[in-house]
């Protein structure tokens, strides 16, 4: 039995790729119309539900509140160090607490010269105003002439104490680093890199315009996180990888894994009695907005934090199965799954280790404090600060591990069930050139 297959590639290109799709690493070959309908039947209602959730929960901006002047809730302006003079700390009676807010006189206040910095306010209604900042010799952050700084403004304080330096101005080095990152991504990824940067910008837009204001408005943090993370997932994956069946399988695998993470997180955060109110930042949030469910906010953070790594795992696994099928179209579901899961096991080992080390690195100062206190492992793990990170890490890791077999089996089922795209090549012998722009296959 003989059949003809139209090949739309140029003749010269065909001669270099006689096996067509079998070794192509370009865009995924289209799947059958039936499979597209099945995938659409799952994803279109999901996308519609996400859109409805965005509209229903859209906050319209963060609610206004009266500033407390504590921590991040302070009025700040930009400033510049105009001059630095060395003075005797005893002469200035240096008990001032610049650059951090610790009111305890430093141990070295009587030893060595202090720096008397004259700082000019360069923004706001007091632009051009100057004030004096005394920097202790053992202060962790020293000022230098010409340095840009962030100054806090306390309108209720005495005139000479209304302004103080709170931090260094890092906008330029941060912007430069971001520019280098963007250039590297575009140089290596080309158009894919450009789309990845656009997707990153969209993700930050969803986070800052929807998720954060909606939580502040009093919406359920878990519901907001699920809707926001789903929107980010749909936009980022389809924007970066195209509107294909391969991407759709990755989306479904990511969704299933996120649901598992949400269920496990909700169960163990409640079971372990984690309040989500463990440090100065969360305490300030709870004080300003007592209606926010802090444990729900913790769970929302687990879901959003797991999404980025989940995308990587599911896309990689789906692509691996597609490439395996292109390399050997005779592999069935079981063969594709076995080959794909072998790749996935290596991915699991590296990703879980990466996730654990990332959380450990973020909590390193805290772990160091426990080490100084010579606390036992059980005591350290039982403290809420560490228990939060343990639950966050383990729940996220379980979801990541589960995403590998889930996505692999979904991809194997989809690509094997196809009978008009890649699946049509199953059982076919090597094509023989029948003429210009055509291939002849002989089927048994």
C-alpha cells in the first residue's frame, strides 16, 4: 500500500533533513484536530474561570492608610551626602542612630573618630534642605561624599530631627544589573528571550496590580493567589512557548501540581498551627491590616513561590517526551513514559536540591542565630520561623516531584494518541524521495 505525503519544505532543506520531523528541534508538530478539541475542552473553561476571577477580585488599587512611621511604612525621599567631616564622638555626644534605627549606643562610641555627614534632600517639598547625620566608627554602613542615600521624613518630629538617613540609594547598580540580565537573555535566547522578558514583566504586573492590592483589600489570600498564579501561568507559558498542544500539556501538568501544593499546604499549615506572623514585616502588616488572614498569606506565598520552578519542570518534561517521540515514533505510551521518567528523575534530584538550598540560603542568618544559641535540631525545627520554611520547602518539593510523573504521563498519552500529526509516523518505514516536494512511504 502506497501513500503520498506533501512536504512543504524547500528541496534543498529536504536534502539535509531526510527524516523530516524525526530530528527537528523547532516548533512542535501539530496534533490531530480531535486532540486539539479535547485539550481546548479542558483549558478554555479554566482560562474563562481565571478571567472571571480576575474581574471579580480586581481591587482597583491598594487601600489608603495613615503612615505609622515604622519600618517600611515611612515617608522617604532621596538625598545626597554633600560633605564628610571627622569629629570626636565624645564632642558630638553621638547617640544618634542613623542607618538602621538601633537606639542602643554602640560599644565603640568613645573610640575612634565619628563621621559628621552633611546630607542634602534632593526630592520632595524640602528639596535643597540639609541636615547632619553622625555615623559611628563601628557602624556597619559608612557614608562617603557624593553618595546617594534614602532619607526618612518624620513630620511630627522636631525640626532638626525630621530627616535621617535610612539606607543607601542602589537604583543605578540595580538598574544596570537588570539591563545586563536583559541583554544576556536576549543575546542567548533571541526571540524566545524577548518573549521571556515580556512574560516576566506581565508576571510582575499581575503581582503588583492584582495580587498585592487584592490581599490588602481583604480578599481571601489563597483565592487571590490561585487566580493570580493561574493567570501568570497561562500568560507566561503560552507567550514563551507558543499556543501549541505541547504547551497546553505543560499547563495542565502545572495546574494539577499547583492544586496538590495548595491542598498539602492548607493541611499542614493548619495542622502545624503556623500563623504566618513571625517577623517584623508580617507583624507590621498585621498591625496595619488586621483583617488579612496571615496563614492564608503564607499559603499564597507557597503557591506563588512554587509556580516558577513548576513551569520549568513541566515544560522540560513535555518537551522531552515530544522529542523522544520524534526520535522514535514507534514508542508507545509505556515506552515514552519510561524514557521520559528517566530524564525526569535527574531533573527531580537537581530541582529539589536547588529549592532546599534556596530556602536555606534565605534563612542563613536565622540558622546562624540558632547555631550560636547551641539549640538542638528538634528545637530549631519546632520554632515557627524555621517550621514555616520547612513546610514551604517540603510542600513545594512534593508538588515538584509529583509534577514529573503527572506531566510525563499526560504528554505520553497525548502524543501517542495522535494519529494525524506525529503519531501518524508510528510504524512507518523510512521515507523515500518520490520527487520534488514529495515523499513516498510504503506501508505494510
